[in-house]
C-alpha cells in the first residue's frame, strides 16, 4: 500500500485519433482517411496528420481499424417532408425517382433504408458514427441557405452523402441535378416564339431556392436575347405545391399588371395556377399560356395538358446511387448535371398534341 507521501503511479494514456485530429487541426474523419491511405486527402493535410502521428507516438489498432472498415451493405434514402394535399407529405417528383434508386441499389448489391425526415430535426447528426448505413441519399431540403449548415456538418463528420439538387460552386458534398438554367431558357424561347411578351414567373427567385432561381434566370436570359425581360412585378413567390400555385396566381391577378404567359417553377405550381385562372374566367392557352417544370404524370392528365420541362428521373436515380457508391468505396466522384428537355402540350400551344 502506498504511503501518503509516496506519489501514486499513473497509467499513461494512449493517444487516440481524436488527439491526432486536434494536433493536426483536422477532423477525425480526415485522420481516418490518412490512416487508411485514402487518395482523397491532399498532400499538405496528409503531412500534418503524419507529423502528429509521429509526435504523439500513435499506434494504429489494426483490429479496430478492420472493424471500422466493415460496411453495412445498406444505403439510406432520406426524404424530407413537403406540403401535400394528402397524407404522404412527399413531393410526387421524388416518388418518380424512388423506383430507379431502388433498382440501382439492387444492381449494386445494396439494401435501401428509406427514412422520413423533418427539416427541423437534427437529422444530420443521426448518422454520425452510426452503422445504420454506409452513405446517404438526400431528396428535398427546402431553404438551401438554412440547409447548407447541416450539409457542412455531414462533411465535417466524414459522412458519405449525395443529394439531388442544384450543382453550386463551393457546395458541401456532391449533387446530381438538372440543368435548370437551360430549362428556363427553353421555356423563355418557347413562349417568345409563340408571340408572348408579358411573362409572369411563379416561384421563388432567390439564392434560398437555387433550382427555382436558375429557372428564373434562364428564362430571363432568353427574353433578353429577344429584347425583352422578366418584369419583377410579375414574379410571385411560391413553394412547390398546388395550393401555393393557386395562391400565387390569385396574387398575380390582384396586382393587375398585364401578362399573357406564366412560367411556373414546378408542375404543381402550374396546375394550381391553372385552377385559379379558370375560376377567374381566363382560358388557357388563349388568354394565358402556362408552362411548368418537372413533367410529373399529372402534367399529361391536366386540363389542358401541361407544357413542361422534363427531368430524367430514371437516370438521376441511377447516378445518385453510383456516385454515392464511389464515395463509400473512397473512389473519386464528381457532381453531375443532367440535361433538360422541353415537352410542348396544349397549355401553351393549342396546336400541340
């Protein structure tokens, strides 16, 4: 037994990867990548981590490392709630993508875990240091500027993820998205070609919703090329829901500024707007041409059938899974932009079939 005057021997604590991360000024996930020899770490960062490893005499636990490298064989699809008239709370555009995601997972030998999320929840923390899934596919997110911080947290904690959305400069993580700007250009060129000159835009036109904003800017670019421009007085904010489109169209009518065409940022907005115009006694397309975006199944069955911009949801689902699997396997991967295609129907052109 030690006497009160004798010092008590203390067990020396081994350095951990957290200590290495602190000493090197990087995340623990980056330390893990360096120790695994991942090619995704740049030379300068790798050098700092290796110097910290030597300085702290860190010894890699090979058994623990092998356990950490085990994969669950599962990818998680996180769907975020959207306002819908039914109880699904799922944007129908994403339902059309779900089938291709499921098939792509099957081809890759991966199980798919579908999880329903609310944007107010700390969903970004749920998968940190978790064996629930090897990576995340994110569909739907609302206000991008509010959402971006959670994406940055996923990057910081080393979570593999890919999202459907606008491909933006310096964005956190990878995105698969549509060429929304070109889609907007196609709409603007189409409407100008039909002789429409006063084009309204229903949808957010700010960096909070970059996909909608790109569509707005693309249409405006097409109008400028024809010596015209979108009038700010004819822009009304709307989320991607039929009721929002109805309300936005009613607001447009109340403003009283003349217009002869409407470009809606989504098919749901367009369908809601056509309902408001019908109630106001306006005929589509005689009095006002209407164009949407997405090419949902309901666009074909709308009355009149809706002219819209088609996004390749089948290819999108495949690319989301393929890109995420590259990230999970520590292979180089990039964001990708899919082309947009204009589908002309009778809501803008009475002669269309």
